[in-house]
């Protein structure tokens, strides 16, 4: 793959500069722990600069920050996990990551990092030339807030090295404060640029329609039944068949229980819970029947009482799912994203069922009337995974048409979110264009090729 092709692809995902603490590193992709730790160790040994832009120095810690950001973006964008990835050993996964980082990708990431650093310094120059700066009070408040965040993480028991690695982008506290002041100055300029922009409703709706699952939220309620037995993987082991039989038996019991829940609630009936002793055995009455604890529970209350998901006692098993906030269970995410409104938006249905009408009940088979008879919700169905069986239903869809502000002025509806991102992207493009229009004024000068190579080699040696 050619360098230019790789660079072009990643520039589509150019990130704007955020003046909050840089926390994305803490939830990075596989193989980035070593990179982040390596970078902070490199930074502790360096204090110089690698180039200049209009007389402003690009410090080594700034370049390394942009390099790890470029690497993260490239890996997140281009790395494709094979289906068997989760079953691989750590060593096998690390090898895939290492193989991903070809020389072409390393060169591309380094080029992107240097250009991002160039833009950073040039945009700061532009902002200052337009009269944007932080007042003394704003600088003091910013530094105080950063120090408070820093001390808060230290109080949690993190070492200084870990806080700098994961929360300060590889910088020490003083460096990060200087970096944040530049960021915030650029943000001031960018905010005014955004205020001048007014996208049309058609533009915003087109963005939504292109990838609706990035924005709409599907409310899914789930009841979790753990299989409780690990499925054996070593088919050469002497006791493999015994373990497999044990797993299959536990799996079928879990599925049978799930089917009982589905059949009960879908028929309009309810379930009850039963008292157990300290050993987990059911307490029987004098006739040998299980002693009822809670009777005739709704599906929500039954989830709170019996689901194997520990958070269900408070959440009732409800979660809102889209591409940006997927379920931890991939199969439930797939289930959620398969849901759409029917033609008149009175019922949630599966995409596959959009064109097929549900057959009417035959005489004598009418469903018992329940409080949920006229609900938009789907009926219960089963979602299977290797370790647990889930009973699920889709209860809501919040989309472009029905999304509202959480409170007046909150500007957090789906339309508001799309507009905010549109403005952010356009402002970033505008700033980059303003820099590029200046031609050689903001070119990289005084470039220290040997220092850059040394930094690159130190980082890439961890991959």
C-alpha cells in the first residue's frame, strides 16, 4: 500500500483539538499499553524540539502525543479483527497487531503526526493573530482544574507515570498545562467560527440517514441466564468429552429456562420467585411444593429479582444501544440494530419482518389481554451466546423524528448532536484551510531528521 493512500484515508478522520483531559488513551486498542508507556519513558529523557512552524517550536512531547494519536486512529480505522480473535492467545493477538504495522503504515503515521503538530502550532498563530487569547484568570482556572484532575487520579492510587501515560497524553503536568493553553486558545477561535455556521435541516437529516445506527438508540430489556459451565476448548484432553457433556447439559437447561420465560410472558401470564435456603435449595411446603417468595411479577420485576446480571437489580435489565454505545454482548447489539418502526410508527419490528405481516391468531388461540397489549414493544425472544442465554425485547426507539432535549436548552437531541458535530467538523476544515492558504508561512522548518527518526524508532520498536 502506498504512503499517500494511507495518509489520505486517515486524514478523513482528522481529530480536532479537545481542551479536556486526554482520556481516550485509557481505553485504547490492544497493543497500545506498551506504546503509551514507552512514549512517557521517552519523554522523560527528552526536553528538546523537533522542528519549527513560523518560529514556534514543535516540542518532542507534542510530536510524540500526535504520533500516538495518529497510530491510534490508524489502528482503529484499519485494523480488522478476524472472527476467531477473541479465542486467540495474547501472543497471537499481539502478532496480528505487529503484522499490521508495516513500514508503510509507520511512515504514514509519522507523516500524519508531523502535519498534525504543524497544524496545531499554525492554528495557534492564526488564533493569536485574530486577537484570541486566554486571560490570566482563564489560564489560572485551566491550570487549577488540570492539577485537581491530576491529584484526583493520584489519590486513586495511580502512579505519576500511569497518570501521565493514560490521562495527560504522555506529558508531565507542566507540559500538559502548556499544551492545554494552546488548545484552549484555538478552541476560542473555533467557537466563533462555529457560531457563524448554520446547516440546513436537509443537511442534518442527510447525515442521519447515511448512518442512522450511529445516532438512534434502541431500548433493549434483557434477562440474563448464565450457563455456569465453561465450554472446553482442548479436544485432545482426556476429559474433553466429559466436560463437553457437562457444558451441553448446563446450556440446554439454561435455554429451557429461557424458553419458559418467553412462553410465559408472551402468553400474557406472569412468573413468581421462590424461597431458597442458605445452600440455594428451594424451600418446600408441607405438600412438597416450592414456597412462593414474590408472586405474579412483571417481566421487569422478575429481571430485578432473578437475572444473573448483577446490575439488573437497579436497571431492570434496560440499556440503550447504538453503534456509538454498543452492548457488551455483541449478539444483543446485533439484535438491537435489527429493530425498526413499522410503517405508521406504532410498533417495533425486525427489519426482516418489515414486509411480512404477522398471521392473525386462530379461533380459540387469542392471546390473553395484558397491560402491555397496545405497547410498541416486541415480544420476548431468545438471544444465545456461548456463556449465557438472554431473554430480550425491544422497548423503544429514539430516532431523528422523536428525539427531544432532555431539558430546555440542553441541546442534546439527536438533531442537536449531529449539528454540533457538523459544526465541529466544518470548523476544523476551515482552520486547516486557513493554515494551508498561507502556503510556506506555516511550513515545517528547522526539521531535526535525526531526532525524529530516533523518536519514531523508539516508539515503533514496541510494536
